[in-house]
């Protein structure tokens, strides 16, 4: 028995020979995959990967037609799992959602129970203001602290600071008392980043120039979602024993560096993959996002979209125009 109506609205991306056809359609319930939990989606969000999932050369979508949306939050309307009751507020992200299985840009979705995160202490909108990007920022902070980083250790650098991962990292680190330095290519974002907790700023140009294999050791830790244009600088300026959490390739995937930061300063580079985080760890990090990892000013300064205006976000994020997070009001 399903609690999902026969048809509902969804934003669909369908790959044709020479383009991806995108737009809102009536979607038929039987075309959803099987799963133990049915959710009435209230909010979703726009991540870099969502933008790529709707582009012809994006190399992200593994299903066509696909309802994209790697994040969703809403209310359970049917469940075969006693630990996830009808009426519960939940979120889902990661695994195949919005990539190889229909995702969050739909009024209803059906998912495996093993992917569901109970929402405790966060509204559905706030959860999507965090979303996969903010979760990845939280994972990065957790990883740095698990390697011993504390606010007393010194300044922490965040690259791509105006974007989803970057701005949430600034807001989490700022709230936790770190001295946060932000790298941004958008000068007009500096006041917002200062409000989120950044106290020092570098321009993209300052970090993307070529440099010596080792430069002044400045950073006690770093969060990088930019990749090729920033990570070489980060590595050659980390302090002895410091770590960078590397999650993204907003500027490209190539990494040109030397081994000297690793062998002469003992720095570490930790890879962040939010997609395959086991569900127990995922739920723990979300619990902490509602508590001690709660980003400063959560839910403020987000841009609200709907299914009908979604394309502004999908195209904007791929064009590097992100300013914080886009949330999508579905219900
Ligand atoms: N590993 C994971 O599990 C995971 C999870 C989420 C995201 N990601 C990845 O992390 C990256 C960022 O995601 P996001 O959602 O934060 O994207 P986003 O909102 O678009 O933010 C990326 C930011 O990077 C900077 N940037 C963009 N293009 C650049 C360029 N050519 N050179 C230098 N800086 C550039 C911009 O910040 P400024 O203008 O402030 O410089 C931009 O706002 C993406 O590659 C995404 O795929 C990975």
C-alpha cells in the first residue's frame, strides 16, 4: 500500500542525444523505485552536484529520466520500518539519491530505510540550508578535530568561502571559537562572511599563484572544497603537523604539488566523501549539527527557490555564482 498520490509534481532531467531536457512534469507514482519509507518532501536544496546532474557534460547523472536533488527533508507518510514512524521529520542525502535514484526535487519520494536520518532539533528548512554541502563542512571540521585541532592551535583557512561547503565551514568554525580565515573571489561577500565568523580574508588570486614548494607556515588547519586552484597553496602553507580536509573540485580536480609539505612538515590531507558515510556516523553528525556543530546564523541569508524557479540555482552554482546556500521549497 502506498501513501503517495498516483501523480505528483517533480522536476525531471532527461538526457537526449544532444542535450538534457529539464523541467517540471507530472510524475507517476509507479515510476518511483521501491523502498521502505515514503516521504512528503517539504524542502530540498541546490548543491554543485545537482547543477552537474542536469548538464549534458556533467558526468553525474546515472539515470535518465532522473529526478535530481541529492538532498531532501520532509515528513514520513508511510513506513515499513518501526524505527521511522509515520509523521516523523526526516532527511535523506548521499548514497544514490539524486544521481542513480530519484531525488529531492519532487513532492514525494520513496527511499530505503537505511538511508533515513531522523531530524531532531532542526527544521526541514534549516536541514536543507545545511544540506550535503553543509554536512560536508561539518564532516571536515569533525575530521580536523579528530586529528587534534582546537581553537587554541591558531588560524584555520577555508577556501571557496562564499559557497555552500565554505560558508558553512566558516559558520561552524566561527561558532566554535576558531580564528577563521576565508578565501573568496567575491569581495562583496566579505561582510556576510565576517558575520558568519571569518576574521581574516585572502583573495582567490592570492592563493592561486604558483609558489615555492614550502612557504611561511600559517594555518593550523584548513577546509578546502576548491581543489586545483587553492589546494597547492594550502598544502605549502600548513603548519607542521596540520591537516587539510579536502572535499571538492569547484575549480578543477588536478592537484599539482610536491611531497615536501608531507615529508618536511608532516602535514596531512584527509579526503571527505559525504556520499558513502555509513548511516550511523551520518546520523551522529546530523545530531551534532543540531547541537555543538550548529552553524552560526543557520537559515539566514539563504536563497529560496521553488520547483518552478530551480534552474536559477542549478545554472548559477555551476557558473560559480553561489552565495551561501539555495534551498528549494517543495511542499
Ligand atoms: N566530497 C563530498 O562529499 C562533497 C560534498 C559536497 C560538495 N562537494 C564538492 O565541493 C565543491 C564545492 O561545493 P559547494 O556546494 O560548496 O559549491 P559552491 O556553493 O558552488 O561553492 C564553491 C565555491 O568555490 C569557489 N569557486 C568556484 N569556482 C572557482 C574557481 N574556478 N576557482 C576558485 N574558486 C572557485 C567559489 O567561492 P568564492 O567565490 O568565495 O571564492 C564558490 O562559491 C564542489 O566541487 C562539490 O562537488 C563534495
